[in-house]
């Protein structure tokens, strides 16, 4: 029997809670299979509230229920599937509910569960209702006091939010700790951790002199790998003071790293819980990318203390209020710590790889969605990354000073409240005396706007006229779109490669200006333009749009060499490569041998040779657009042709620049002690980008170079880069390198994720068989989200050639694994389905097979609402 459609929750149905719970006292008696939770809630009816009280309560056994110390008679309450309702309650009372839960068998990893024997919690979005009956919604703020009791031997460390106010021993080898959090918070920010953990400690003194104890708790033996996370935390705290004037507000800040976690990390008040992957790192076991991710995620969770915790969301539709803003803040943090242009390039790559396809597919939704079946499905690239772009555009409109003025007003008005995206924009508008109503369309309208630019140069009149037209394609439920506010940063690059002065309607605008597009079609005339300039448009990616421009290759090559904005310069190369690859794909379709454009090859050569550009930037230019991005530019995606064209272009680049690539590579081989700083990371990135092109040349010499690097690398960045090339190009030494890696790291489950992922993403024909075999490896487990993502997730989302193999076996495999995982962990299962949602973009045979896989998922008995929502929306017309 098919699963019935779960109810749809709508923003338009929002009503404020009927009761307040100003105080919550929890006593948690920990036991692996039968934990007893007693919740004592001070409840007050809000004016005009209903007589009955309904609490959220899932997956628990109710042991006792009392109002003001008197047990509630059985006929006066109902305990259903997911709700506990009491027919009639007084105006103001104390409700005591005692329940039993089973952390050990909690495979969903929501609520209270165990990860390698450590008790931990995950409550966002709606996990608290699996710990205690509660009004589990973000606009109900309560002050918590938490007593934890546990076996002292297995759980020497007992943690919750706020301050430790008491601790001591109990009978039977047990002990207890009492934590009090002075800040009222929604239940989703509650956390509890108990286990046998080691920790490292440090201290940070805030600007106003508060000494904060910092602790990072890890499994024993991992203490030596937490140092970089600690440094990142201190840098985050200092940066938030300097750039945003925001200080930490308690005397203690704890981080706990656990191995089994549904996502990256969680910002619980003063007790952040992390996927260990984003805490633990050392040169031997982690790549430069891992270090950078640690810095940014440690920052992100810390920044939530103000944007998310002190000021939280009224309802889950407002999720981007905290996520978009906090992603913007973490992006700015990393940009300030490292290379700003390179960070921007990486963020845009990621936006295009994940958010653009989402916005163009069946799961497209606005930054503020207006309905959902399962909120966990809305922790998306749109809410996070596009949400951050929306904040970035506000920043572009108001400038740093105006933006910070808006932030100060936002904090002043709303500290301690649960608010909406409208409140945020209102603070920005009021602080700057601006009307941002038109701008707010970004929150409501899904889809990536396309801007088409036409230019006309009149040498006689010395004018340049641009006509700019915007159009947002229809998305599910939104057939008609309105124009949005697009801040388009631009410069005119003269024939000498310099920025020309900009004059519009007699007004001098310097050499870079931001045009505000608000209409379907607009034009603008630049004056005093004697010679035809090249257009440097959407500089720094000032708006998350697609740009259509009729632009010749010569102009692209010119901008690759001369654009003064590093982002735009990189972009010129990417767009050039993209045009070229699409042309090569077409000629493949005609049965011809694709030819690479010599002018492009030459332009890349210039960049490679340009020592005035930093290494990290050059590495970005050498990396061709991903296969997914190229596919996105095609009506019907042809994964094999894309792969062939891209490999052909890589080989042409390698052949043309062999000597220089080799010299650049050799010059950056060194035995210097590894440091995870941006400069060294940039050197490694360029070195490995050169190696990647060399490997494509197919010569025995380069193959040997790759093999040697895999064997002798003294750090994980170089080792993984080489192993990826061995598997990606099917080079000799691949099996030996993989075997040696396994032998070296088999005890380290975090490092083993890399070993799984590199094999899952190989374009070789036997990859699916290999993936199936790897699922039998003792290190693999369906109960561990990191393993599932490294193997099954990587195969489906990052291996276009093999996932989309012509016989459909990749699709069947994904359906089978999704269904199996859904029984254990619906949240992670639902996230696997995404790639099947792009069926409309494939040829008819694949299309039918992908639809069949989705239908198979949907036909599963007792499917979770997580998977139901994704699969049904992916199939909807
Ligand atoms: N707020 C959490 C994400 C929770 C996801 C729940 N399904 C991490 C973050 O964005 O900081
Ligand atoms: Zn976040």
C-alpha cells in the first residue's frame, strides 16, 4: 500500500502560540535503552488562548502526568502518535510529565541518541519533541534548567546549555550535574551531551573584559587534532567583535565533536555539537579544503549566537533569517581571513553547482518558502546560499557602513525575540532611510533571474548604451514572475586594459558603479566613451543571476588577461571555456573530432605564466567548469559527451603547456613543514591543478609523477589530489595506492570517508560494482551518515558519468539504497534523492528510468514524509 500524502504546513496559517512556558526544568536520567526524562514546565495561557493544551510528543512512553502536583486523570488527556493533549487546563500551572525514551535505538539521529557510546542531542528543527512533551516551535522561548544524571564511569562528562551550577556524586556509581541557561531560548537550541570525552581548553577575553572558557570535547586520542578548530573559534570571536561589534555573552563556550551527525554542525546555545569531520584535522589526515571548512563552520556556528540564538526565527519559513545571514557572515569571515577573491570564486562555484540546479528543477522554492511537508527538507542551498546572496545584495545596496547600521538596529529592536525576514529588512530599511519593498521580492520568488545585455557603442556621440532585460523563468507554483532588484556592479575596460571613467547623465561615477535594475527592461547610456570598451559585468558576482551577453571570444580572452576585478577575470575564463566546451560537444554529436580553440589555450597559458597573480587564483583559472555546470547549459544533458569534451580540452591544454605546467609543478614541490595557511594552500592548489592537467596528457612520465606523489606525499592534500587523479584517469598504481591508503587509515573512520568517496566518484565503468562491494567493507555502515554520504551520496551527486549510466543501474541502486536508509534515517535518506529530480533534463530512455526509480521510492510502504515530499515533488508535472 502506498503511503498517503502527509499534511502541508503553510506560512499563511501561522498563528502565535496559545501558551507560554517561561520556565522549563528537565531532569534526564541517562540510560542507553531507557532514559527517563522529567519535564517540569511553568505554563501560562496567552490572552484568549484555548482551554485545551496540546504538546508535541513523539517516540516516547508517558509514565506520569501531573498538573500542580496532582496526577491528570486518564480520561482528561490523550497521547496520540505525535501529540499529547490535555482537555482543560488552568490559566497558569506547573505541568510535570515523566517519559521514557530509548537513545540506543534512535537511528534517526534526531532527539537524544548515541554516537560511539556518547549520548548527544540534535533538536533543530523538531527533535526536542522526541525528548520531552513540549510546545516545540521556535517562537516559544523558555529558560532552561537541566539536571543530568548518569553513570560516572561511562559518562564522566555531563554537558548542557549555559552555566554549570552544581555537580556531585549519587549512589550506584552515578553522578549528576545541573546546568542553567540564563537566556530564554526555543527548544531547538537545547542540547545535552554525556560521555567519556577528552577535551582541550583555552580562553578568550572579550572586548569588554569577560574571560570565556573555551572547550572542545573529542573522543579520546583525538585531542591532538582539535587545535585548528580552537584557533578558528578564537579568530571567530575576535572577528565578530571587530566587524560586527558583537560579543560573546556567557563565561563558557563548549564544542563537542561526534562521529554520527545528520549534518555539519549545530549552534545550540553555548554547546555547539559538531560532526567530527568539521573539528578534527592535522596535516597528515586532513586536506587544505578540510581546514578551510573547519574555519568556516566553526565560525558559522559561533556567529549564530547572535544571528539565530539571541534573535531567532518566528517560524520555520523564516529559516533564512538566521541561515542566509549567518552564511553571509561566515563567508565574510573566511574572506577576511584568506583571499577574498578566491573565497568569492569558491562560493560562486558552489552556488552554481548546488543552488542554480535546485532553482531550475522541480524542488525550486523561494528563500522564504510558503509551504512544506517536512521542514528538514528545507535546509537547502536556496535557503542557505541564495539566502546569503540576498544579504550580500543588501550589503551592496547599503554599503558596509549602512549595512552595519542596519545590523545594530536589528539587534537593538529584536534581541531576545523570534522574528521574521520582514523584520530584518525593515531594520535595514529604517536604519538607512530606504524603501526596500521592491527588494523583498527576492524572498518570495523562486528561480534564477536571467539578465540579457545588449550594448551599442556610438563613436561619433562617444556614448555606450546598454539595454538590460531581466526574466525569471517559471518555477513550480509560480508561473508568472515579477522583475527583482538587481545590483549589477560594472566597469568599462579600455583598450589599454584600464578601467575607464564612468559618466551617466552628466554625473561622474568613478571607475566602477552599481546599476540598479528593477524593471523588465532598462537602458543606460555612458557618456564620454570614445573607444569601444569591454564590459566587465556583475563584478564580484554582485547578483545571483545568469548573464546572457553576446560577446566574442576575443573579448573574453581580453578580459581573462585584463579585467581588474579578479572575480570577473576568472569568470571570463569560465564562460569562455563553457562556450568552447558546448561547441565541442556539438561537434561530437555530429560525429566529428572536437577541436580546442587555440586562442583559449593561449589565454590560459598567459594566466599560468603570470607570476603577478597569486597561486590560489591561478589554480581557480586552471580548473575548467565542472561537468554538472556544463550540463546545466544544455537542453538535454549528454554526460558522456560532456566528459569526453572536457577531457579533450584538458589534454589540449596539457599538450600545449606541458613544459610550463611541469615547471610550475616542480617549483612548488617542497618539503617545508605543512601549515594550513592560505598561502601554502594556494601553492598546493596550483601545483595540483598543474598535475591534474599533466595527468590528462596521458604520457607515461606524468602518470609516474602522479603515482609518485600518491606514494610520497607528506600531507593529505597532495596525497588525495594524486589518488583522485589515479582513479579519475585509471592510471597504473591506482590499486596499490588505494590498498596502501586503506592499510594506513583503516582504524580512522573519518579519514576512510575520503577513501570511499574517491572510489565512488571514479568515472570508470566498474564503479557501481565497486560501490556495492565497498558497502560490504567493515568500515562502512548505513547507520553512519558520513559513510552514506561518502559512498552513496558521492556516487549519485558527484559522478555524473557513472550515476547516469545508460542501463539505468545507477538509478536503481539509488532507489534501493534510499528505501533501505529511509527506515533508519529519513532525513539523510531524503537528501540522497535529489539527483533523480533532474530527469527532465535527460534523454527519453534515461528520463523514463529515473522516473521509474522515483516511483519505486514513492510506492514504498510506510515511506517517511521526508522522502515522500522530495520524491512526489520531483515527479509532479
Ligand atoms: N542550524 C543547523 C542545521 C540544522 C539542520 C536540521 N535538519 C546548522 C547550521 O546551519 O548552522
Ligand atoms: Zn546555520
